[in-house]
C-alpha cells in the first residue's frame, strides 16, 4: 500500500502532465505572444519537447519505483485492497506515458520540418500532422485520466487514513523531521509544498470525503489542483532562475582575498577628523550613492567584499528599510575576466538573479513576456538580450508595483568595458528613487570624480595606514626569525614596519609583495639591516616593482614562464588549475592519445605540480586561488595577482620580452585547444552537467579555430577526436543512472 505522501507525489506528477498537455492542445488556449509579437516558433517547440520529456521521465521513474504496471502489460497480478492504488495509478501513468511518446514523436517531426515556421498556437502546429478528431481524442482521454486519477487517489488516501491508528494519523498530519525527510526523498524540496500536501490529508480527514461521492471527488480535485499548481510554479521559478544565472557569476567575488583579521573595522565607527563620510549613517538613513575610491591596488575590492558580507551592513540597512522587505545584491566588475564579468549585460543579469532569488514572486512582474512563455511551454530557450535585461532591471528599481528597498554593492566601475560615463549615469538614475541606493567603488578617474562629486565618499588610500601596520605586524609576528630579531634589536624592528607603511602610500598590494620579499629574506637569515636594505631597493611604484620581480625569474625557467604567461593571456578568462596543467602538458600528442577515463592519481599529480611550477616560474604574478580557504582542487582558478599585473604584462615592451623568451614551436592557442579536449575527457570520470559540456565544447572549437588561423593549418585530428569524445560523453550521460551519477560524484 502506498503511503499518502508517495501517493500524492505520484499523482502530482500525473496531474502536471495532464494539465500541461491539455492546456497546450486545448482549442481555447490563449495565443502566446512574445515581446516581438511572434507566436509559436522552433525554440518554443524545443521548450515544449524539453518540458514534456522531463514530465515523462518523472512518470517513468514513478512507475519503476512506486507503482505496478497494468495487468494488460503482462503482469499476472490480481487487484487487492492493498495493491489497488499501485495498479490503478500505474495504469493511468502508463496511458499518460503513451500519450507523451506520441506527442514527442510529433514534436521531433515539427522541429525538423518547421525550423523557420511560425504558428498561431501549438494546436495549429499539431494540426499540420494530426486531424481535428485525433486532437479531440487526446483531450478527451486526458480528461478521463484526470477523473480516474482523482477517484483512485481519493480512494487510496481515504483507505489509508481509515486504516491508520490515531498515532499514525498525527504523524501524517504533522510537519516534523520525519516528514521533511520523506519530502526530500521524494524530491519535494520546498517545505511549503509538503505543507500543502498535508492540507490535502487534513481536508480528507476533516471533511470525510469519499471516493463514491461526486461532490467529494470534485472538491478533492480542486484541492489537488491547488497543490499541484503551487509545485508547478515553484519548479518554473527555479528553472527560470537557473537560466538567469551564468558561468563565472560568483567567481570574481570568491577570488577576492578576505580582509585581514581586524582590518576595516574602523569603517563602522565615527570618522576621525571627518576623513570620510559616515558610512553607518549612510546605511541607516542615507540615500543616493556612497563612493569608495582609491589608488589601484589599495584594497577597494577587498573592502567591498568585506562590506557586503558583513552582518553589520545588513543590520544597519534594515533600519533604513523599516517595515519593507530589504533586498541586497552585488556585482564585481573584472576587466581581465569573461565578457559577462565586465559588461552591462553581466551586471544586469547578475543583479536580477540575486534580487529575484530573494523575492521569486516578482518574476512574472519583472519579466512578463518571458514568464508567459514559461507558463505556457514550461521553458523559454531564447537567449537573453541586453535590452530585455535592462528593461527588466528598470521595472525592478522603478518600483512599479514593487514594495521593497534595494541596496546594491558594485565593485570596480573603472573595470567596466564600456564608456565609464554610461555606468555613472546608470547609477545616478537608479538611485533617484528613494527606495534604491548603491555603494560603488572605482579608481579616482575624472569621470567618477565629476559624476560622484556630491555623493558620500571615502578615499581608501588615505585611510589604510593602521590596517597596513596591523597586517605587517601580524605577518611578521608569525615568523620565528623575526621574533628573535625583534628581541635582539627592539628599536630597529618597529622602525622597519613604519618605513613600509610610509613607503606604501596606502597601496595594500605593494605591501603584500614587499612582505613576501622580507619573509623570504628572513628564511635566508637576513638581519634587520638586510631587511632594511631590501626595502630600500624595492621601488615604491607598482609597475617598477613588477619589473624587479620579472628580473628575478631564473634564466633556466624563462621559457617555461613565457609559455605560462601566454596561456593565461590567450585564455581571456581565469582558467582552472587543471586547465593550465593540461595546456602546459609536455607530451605533444597527449590530448589525442589519452583515453577515457583519465587516471585520477596521474591527473591529481599533474595539477598539484602545476601549482608549484606557477609559483616558481611566474614569481607570484600569476597565482592559484583556492575558494574560501579550501584545499587545492582541480577547479581552483589561475589568474593574475591583480588587474595591474595584467596591465603591466600587456605593455608592448613587456609582452615582446615575454614572446622573445618562448620556444619557436610553442603556440598558446594550440595548447589551450588541447587543454579543453583533455578537460572534456576528464569529465567522463566526474559528475558533470550539460552546461559544462557545452562550455568546454565551445572553448575547444574557439581555440581550434584560433590555432588554425595562427599556424595557417587546420587541426583535423583534434577536431575528429573532439567529436568522438563529445559523442561518447553524450551517450554516457544518457545511459547514466542516478545511482552511477551519485557514485561518480563521491568517487
């Protein structure tokens, strides 16, 4: 006998299929109109097919795990009171699956024949293949399946509740840890959906509904409609937000260093001598823009991350929001990153994702046309456009029917890849509403000085002296050699710290590099006088300091350093340490000869060695970043130490020097092409998703094209191997069971 939650879950999947299909082919279905005024197109057919396939997969999973196949399919079972629900629901499930298979077959034909066609409705598209009577037959059968389902489900639940003891009834009707566990097992993640299911059981118990009473069945059917609709909307919202997200959306924030212990606390205190505008006052009762500015490498990004993740920020903003909901979102421009990390498109998409994740009920209001497509077809595969995202963002912040307070935290306006004046105008317009304000950061370029001259502000490079001193002391005090030197020369050691602070001019990155040099000196048993000479010889200008660091690369490693610099430069985005490892592979045909699955121990050794090679060859100018203090992982990102390092290496004189140290046969595009082919092969041994597969395939094709252009020859053997690998992966994905996926994820 099915337990009530399993029965409701199984029935809910059938109801969703029947409801989706019936509405789709119903004669009275409202014609879908997109923002461009189009009707049903090829991408809509793709969305319908995807949604129908997902619903069918659920039906088949239920039949395998919870139900009994119908007797007419060769199962010699007679119906009993105990197995009636499994048999009857199994029969309805199988009939729905057959209808789905027929529709999917039609859809495949329509997609092939109608790639450039448009129809007024899906029903009219269907009528190019089926006759009117056939469509009416499907509608009629679906209606019968729903009636049978309501009757059988009510009978099953009524029987279960009648046969249960009072203690069992209480456990069915109470939302406790056990029911939460059941909800998770059934895939009903949302607690409100579980609560709705319990409302159904409560109604059956209190109203004494019976399956032989038509009115009772009708009332039960309406209750089921309500439950299923809530679950459908929740699933659509989750799918919508998934499509709104994008690769590397949070990478930049995660890569920014955490603020050093006890630094930046001064920001939440009263300003000393009015050196900066009171930040806590702005959070509690201020409006408009708060501008954080500072020299390059002064720690602006670290401060912005500290502000956004600080609990005190939220507490103070809640005072400003009052009784209205508070919605916060952040974005970190990153010029060396992907197009989505430095564009208005990325800005809008990221902010909309964060905001709508916090208030999902606003999605239909903010994206009315696209949501309508989700509502009708179950999905929308059309790519996002900047215009659509900008219009949606405007709807969100212009408060047209939205009752909430918004505070945005935007780092690195100067790293935006468009006109800086445009981004200034955007935020000045956005904060014109009393319900919206923004904390932004940038270097003190004239366009920002002029645009934010009347805004609250702080100039970070003038305020970090104490933080820099704290950082230096903490770093040196952890070194046993320095502690010993400090005891022997108690006056000179503190003076060394003061010299570093004075010479830094508020540039935190310069301090970090200098402290690294001093720690290396301590490792070599430098005296205080040696450390002072080291400090004196290090230039105060960052670019001059980078020159010094470059000259310290051992001649033996210059060629290898050149190759690594070229790989990172040509990639155009932060690579994973595994990706760099594969690109740095010495064996020329390794990408072609490597067979799936790749040896995990060998791969682990490769990327761990690559991390060490980067450190010794590139002298810290390119570094591996482990997210949030985690250990080195294959996915750990490799990137420039700072945006100023990229700018320095991109200087024509510096880049020419790097290229002159390269071997003649090395080609960075070929190396990256091989890397993405190997990463594709690596996926066979790991849990992966379609997005990863599509991304790696796109990157491989891009660098195969670049390699062909730069070398003047095509790469047929690599392209053939790519198609072979991709085909094997797609087939493996289709055949992979949930159990194998779980095993791969653990392994």
